[in-house]
């Protein structure tokens, strides 16, 4: 299934979900969107739930996180398990359009 097909199918689903959350969810709700593309699904739901603060939405993008760790380990000549205390930002998606991950050590 191509990204356009996924967006069409999931767009309708996450529009309905966002509206339902906006109308019926508890005041302290936290939302995690999944599915492909998870980041876009979260955005669609958030766009349809204007009464819920944007910071309450997140996307389950563990695959992207793991791929970014693998890229970073390869570039630094280390093993993935040696990367500790790492904060990753992975813009893009896992349809072959990921951009280089941003990272910080803390």
C-alpha cells in the first residue's frame, strides 16, 4: 500500500477519532497515534480536536527511532547497545524519506 492510499484510508478514520475525542474525552487525556504514517495520523486527529492541547498528542514511531539509532551507530562506528542517554528527533517517515536524525547527549 502506498502512502497516498494510507493517508486516504487513515485520514477518514483519524478525522472521526479526533472529533470523538474532542467531544467526549476526559480533560486530562493523552493520545498516542499509531499506524502508518503515525506522525500524520496524530496530526489529523489533533487537527480535529481543537479543544485538546496539542502537546497531549504523540505518535508511536519506534521503527523510525530504531532506524535512526542504527544509522547513528554505523556513522560513529559503535554498536546500537553502546548508545546510551540519547535523545533523538527523527523528522520524516519510514517510507524512505527519513532525514538524518538529530540527536543530543544528556
